[in-house]
């Protein structure tokens, strides 16, 4: 779990919304890209999709069956749970577990965020990013 990390850094006056979309399909960590599967909120389940169906980023840790609060909107500065090596300025998509990643992004893959610092610079396992 996100161990008390404040995921939202600044919404920058952007049209950010934090909504309880549905219940969590499983235990999901805050900072994970999530989808709505038609019934529940689940971790995004495609690796480097050319068209992601992510609805946003989980705001707080969610337990299976409990309501899941999702941050959605462009211009949000937040901490994303991440994998692999990420440097400041890298484009980010997600892996099959909803974790932000930079490795392997092709020209056709959808970018969901830009890293504002390197992974782990502020919180181990997380990267500060700006959602696109």
C-alpha cells in the first residue's frame, strides 16, 4: 500500500475531480492507473496500450469491495506508483498492473503523464508526474 503518501501534489486549478466511481475489484494501491471494468474499479490491465482505457489514478488505497476514489482530469500533479527506471521529463504510460512506466514506449503508445522528477526522488517506488 501507499503507506501514508499524499498522492495529490497540486491540481493547479485544473479541472480535477476526485470521485468514488465504484467499488474496488481487488486491493489497489494509491497512485495506480485504474479502469472501470463495467462493474468495479480495477488496476489498468494492459501493458503500454496504444489507447489506454484508464479513467484516472487511485487517490487513496482501496480494499476489495470498498468504494474507490479516483482522480481524473488533465493538469493534475501527483505521485504515481511506478516501475522500472524513470527520469525527469520522461513520457509515461502504464504496465499491465497499472504502474507508471517509461521503458518500451513506442511512437504509437498513448502517453498519460510526464515525469517531473526521477522515480524514487521523493518517495520510494513513486514518481511525481503531471497527468496529460
